[in-house]
C-alpha cells in the first residue's frame, strides 16, 4: 500500500507542476511577448484546432495550431482575425489574447495538491 501512496503523491506532484508551468508560460508569453494579429485558418485534416498564421516583427510568417480550442468566448472561425501574443525566442509559443484558460491550469494545480495530500495521508496511515 505504500507503493499506492507514493504513486498517488508523485502523480499529484506531476499535475501540480504541469498546472504551475502552464500558468507561468501563459503569463510570460502574454506580458513579455509581441502582440500581433493572426489569421484563423481551417484545421488540418484530422485535427480539431484551427491554424493561426501571423507575421513576426522580423518578417517571418509563422503558422501554428491554436493553443485553445474554438469555443463561445473565442469562436475561431476560418477567415477571422484574432490577437495573439508570441514568445520572441520561440514564435511557435503563442497565447490567444482573450482565450486564455487559467482555470484549467489552476484545476491541475488543485487536483495535484489534493493528490499529494492524499498520498501523504495514505503513507502516514499505512506506516
């Protein structure tokens, strides 16, 4: 049973770190990145997320899959133009402004913290 407690705590730690990384990356890209308009293109065959095409400050044309799925808040219909922030060092790291989903990352962090605590309680109870 100690193995179960350890696996639970480790899984929770991974989820906690994934959520924290997502929040940090989104915040860094949004605040320190360049903001440009991106053209929404239809998704590639077999994909559900549309493509975003934009030009960087140095003139490169970048085409990336949208980091967020289409939804009510950001419909992302083909032909529309959306504002994105991109990382200057890696333009493939983008954030659709107004389409950030910090709730998902916070959910990972909360679930991870709960799993870490459950793993710790199990470890103490089984010792």
